[in-house]
C-alpha cells in the first residue's frame, strides 16, 4: 500500500492518489503517513477531503502533528481546527510545546478557544478533561419534526447525534432522547412528552474511571457532563471511554508491577523517565527486605549448624510470594470491577483459607517426595536426617502458603478501606511481608524438630 | 430505595410501585431485585412494561434468571424471549442447566432457535459467539426515504439502527451507511450512491480480542460479522466490546499472576475451582526452584564459611525479581496494545540496558550505605570484612538488576515470536530464571573477592 502511494506521488498521479486515499479509513491513512518521507506528508494531506483530513490528523502521532502544524499556513490550520472536535483538539494541545499551543489557540475561533481553555483547566483524570462540547441540544417544547430539522441543520458538526439532550432556558439538563425514539414517533409529538427524564449524568469533576464504570453498567453511547448547577456543559462519547478503560488497565498493571504509572507509550519514553518511574518502589522494597536479612542474621547459629536449610529458602520464599500474589491480584481485580466489597471480607478469608489448605497440602506432599528423591545428598552432607528435614521444609511450605494467601487477600481490602489504591499493594508488597513471615515460620519449625 | 419498594409491595400500592420502577434504569432495577425476598420478584417483574422487563432480565444474576424462568408460564417466557436480543439470549443460555436451556429453546420461535444454535456452535472467544442478528439491512436500490421507512418499521427490535448494512440479493455485505448520513441526505437519493463501500468487517471465526482492537482503532458503534463467503450474518455492538476488553484484561492479569484464567466472578467460584486454577503454576514454579536450591547446595562450603552471605540472598532475589517483573510487565502490556513489535527488540534491549544501569547503580550505592550502617554486626560475626562483603553484595545487586531487566524485557518478545501468549511469561516465570542467575553471580563474585 505504501509503495503504491509513493509510486503515485512520484509519477504525480494526484487524481488517482486522491481517490485511492479517499477509499481508506482515517486510522489507516494516518498509519501510512507515519511511514512515508516527511516531505510528502503535506502534499498528500492537501489532497484529502477536508473532513477526512481532519480525522486523519487526529489519529497521527504527536511528532507528525507538530511537524504538520509547523508547515500549515494560518488558513489551513484554522480550517483544520474547525473540523476537529474540541475534545480531540484538547488531546492534541496536551502533547504540543507551548509555542505550538499558542498558535493553535490563536487560530481557533474565540468561543472554541474559551471552551478549550476551560477543558484544559479541569483536573487530569476528571470527566471534564475528556468531554467534548459538540452535542445536539433540544428544547422540551419542540416537536419531533422540529427536532429533526435542528439535527439536520447542526448535526454534521456534532460528535454524536444519536443521543440528544433536552435543556431548559438556563441550560439545565432536564431530559434525554434518542434518534431511534424520534424516528419511531409521530412528527407532531412534543419532545417534552417523549423524553426520558431520569437522566444519568456525571459532574465535570467526577473521576473518569467512574465514568467508565457507568458506561459499562448502562451501555451508553454518550454520557452528559454537568457543572455544579446541573447545567449541561459537555458529553463524553463511548470511544473516549474505551480509551479510558485501556489507560486504566495499563495503570493498574503498572501499579501491580511496582511501577509508577506513566502516560506515554514505552518506546516514546526516555530511559531516564522509565528509570524515574521504576526506582522508587525498587528502593523501598529493597530496603524493606532488611527485615528478612535481619531474621536470617538472628538465626545464624541454626543455619551454620545446618547449612542445607539455606538451600530451601528461595523455594519457600518464591512459593509464598507466588501464592500471596495470586490471592492479592484476584482480589484487586474484583475490587476494581466492583464485584467485591469490604462486606465480603469474611467470605473471602474463608474461601482463601480452604484454597490455601488445598494448595498448601498438594505443594507440601509434592515437595516432600521431591526432597526425598533429589535433595537427600545435600541434607546428609549437613549431618541431618533427610526425612526430618524434608518434613520441616514441607510443613513450613504448608504454613507459608496459608499465611501468604490470607495476607494476600486481606491486604488489598484493608488498604482500600484506608482510602488508598489497592493496586499498589499487589504482589511485590505482599511478597515482602510474606517473605518475612515464611522465614520466621521456617526457623521456628526447624528449631522445634531438628537437633543441632 | 429497597425499603421504599418493599413498603409499596406490602401495602399493595402497585400503581405507585409501577411508576416508581418505570423511572429507573434496567441495571438499577436488576440490582434491587437481587436484594429483595425471592417471593416478591415475580410480582414486581409482572408490573414492569414488557420491554423494560426484558432489559432487567438480561441484567440479572444467572441464579435469579434461573429462578424466574422456573416460575414463568410458557407464555410469559415466550414473550420475554421475543424482547431479548439473540446475543443476550445466548449469554443467558450459557449459564443455565440443560433442562432450562431446553425450555428456552422450546419457547423461542423456530428461526431464532436456529440462530441461537448457530451462535452457540461458534468457538468460544470467536466473533461469531458474541454477535447478534438484530441489525438493519438495506438494499442499494432503495432511496433514503425508503430506508427510513424500513428503519421505522423494523427498527424497534434492532440492537442498533444507527449503522445500517447494505446487502445484495445473496446477502453479501456490499456497503454500510449511518442514520446520521441518511438524515443529512435528500430523501430521493439512492442508498447505493451514498453508502460507504470500503467496509471493515470480521469473520465469524476471528478472535474476539481482535474485534476489540479494531473497535479501538476505528471507533465503531457496531462491526459487521460475515461468513466465509462474505455474507452478512450478524453484528457486534460496542457494549459487548467493552465487556470483551474487561474480560481480556482480567485474563491478562490472572496470567501475569500465574493463575489459569477463569470466567466466573471470584465470589461465585468455588474454593475447589479456585484451587484448580492456582495449583498448576504453583507446582511448576516450586519444582523449577529446585535449580536455585541446587545452586545454593553446591556452594554450601562458601556459605558455611560465611553464613552472613545467606542474610542477603532474599534481598538480592527479591530485587532481581521486582526489576525483571517491571520490565516484563511493561513489555507485555506494550505487546498487547500493539505498541511494541518483534522489530523493536534491539531498541528495547538498549533502553532496558540503560534503565537497568541507572536503577542498579542507585540500588547498589544505597545498599552499600545501608549495609555499612546497619548490617556490620552480622558480617563481623561471620569473621569477614564489612566493607568487602558490602561491596560484594552491592556489585551483585548491580549485575542482578541488569540481567533481570534484560531477561524480563526479552523473554515476552521471544515467547510471542514462538507463538505463545507472552502474558504467561510475566513476573513469576521471569523471577525463577532471575533467581538462578542472581545466585550464580552472587557466589562467583563472593568467591573472587572474599577470603575463606
């Protein structure tokens, strides 16, 4: 495809090029433009019908957008901005350096400019920061026929026309209706009589994650956003919500892996930034393992009497960490899907207790068999009875798995109760706690069963 | 709210109850019905307008659905099924025991029954298994006016009317158009002249995860599904795609935490099932840590000469595991968002190398300082020089972090290249490999610097 387009440019077959491009979808054209030499981009761009050009522009990488804005004439930039929805303009602005932002604002019409500034001022992660202002508003005393006239007149510039918002003279949101309902109604009927008045809406300052949960629950196409006086100020459409969901997933996964969340794709993030996102938790977790070191240090006599015991520390700590991680990750996901609440803690503890007994028993028996078959020589070299040491390690394993699962499942709920984000309490943190517990159990059991 | 409804039932104020309920959204009514005594559910259900009742039914928990189906009369069940979209009926059927499924199929009309059977036969996770058949189809020779007549006549039963599909006489998909476009066109225009012919579609056997990626890319409201002969057989709507995205995310997180994916919410899964999902990886990882045990066993002489070295094994292994986990999780997420590909491997290795040097250096220096301040006594008790041991541990830390990050970032890409799912290669597996490497480095460095 790219080769075909380059050939068409070089042979100056612009009519054919234009028709080839017009058949493509905007995201695909944007991908092609990322791959061709920069000097051709503007030429191709000027061939596209205006509306398609704007759609393509929105889909491009920030670097290419910046390059294009730099070589656009003022008129070209203004025409482009006229075609772009305000929420997309805001997204673009957020990636641009200050001088480009100034140029974009200068070329927007005054009303749009003030809207952009308002949206830019909403807190990051708020509903206001992702909304757009291109919605269809109707009045309750319009007829269905008049509503269609209004949609036909203004609809072309709206991000969605399928959900229409009914406002009173003070712009308070009093109802919603859909094009489907309008199509099935008599043209003489009043909007006020057919509109749905039990409207679900969000406040500009609501968390965008909350917006995603409401979308998922109610299967909306678009969600109205109101200010403190319930005046309609914008809408959020489902495509932006899919982006929010994907972004939240990335953040959740990063937190679970003890990384500070970052907004940029990996390949666009500098090594220094990646370093800054990763080092805080690494440092904290490293320092917190001082405890495990201290525990081992204080049992130095036990260990020097039976060095073989050391050989099983990694297995015990690893299995404990994995067991605890499984429980904590399951609970964290359940919390974030609202499937699990504080009220379920007893049910969860009971469930995890049984699960950990089953898992611990299977692991302990397998481990006992494995040690008797494979590890006899290490143990005998330490001057201990293989059966007794295998028993000590296996019993520790069982106790560790039970503790790990109980800590792993209860810590996230506790943390959420305290008002923090449970995702940061996942595997690494649980692991550190479980490590310390498993070592204490190990040495206690070893000292009661083994003779030194 | 629940109290209010219970009072209304008990005082038999059914008119008021009906109007209270009709003001609510289906998902909220479903939540209320889960909370009230079972004997009232059917009574409330019969008060609801038919369409709303069907929407509420779809949102309810499988247990409540089964209970209701059991007490519905045949006529009630048939009327309800008439109102439910086929994809939702399929979702319900998948949760029901065989006798209930038989009853549902018996009460569906023959055409719907054959459609349900077809959808049930598509492989799990395929596009066909989540599609629905209630879409608006138009013909190319219709006028816009005729298209609206058709939408008005059939639209009430369609899952979406906003995207309309144009098919030829053999049901081949030849174009799409939207209600927005239709509204902005002259009623005399032909559908064939205004339809978009470059249609993005999926095959019934395509992976549903792939459908989600296409939705995210093109911001569709609905995606047409075709069979092997490109005949239109159904559509997938955006609300189902949000469910797919959430489900895939849960599966990804479970895999990263070494859990076999499960479909059911945590609280609905029995302890035995949870055990079955968790034990395989726990066993595998426990047995694989035999290697680390062997490594420690083979350096038993080194350790018994300086037991203090044991005290730092958990810290080294923990930090190595966390460092590798950070890298692998970042890369896995990038792979699943299509931000990273096989071709980026050199760029990634270079980036991770620098990141790991920075992280390793900071951690090593901090650790050196910490050991000199806090751990002197343990080391001296072992008869070693604190400066030298701190140096050995810190140098090992640096080397471990570099190895961990390089293993962590390259393993997922390698695994994907081999055709497996990179998510299963995340933290726990990386940890096991990194554990072994870090121990080998530790003992090598210790033996070259320390005198025994």
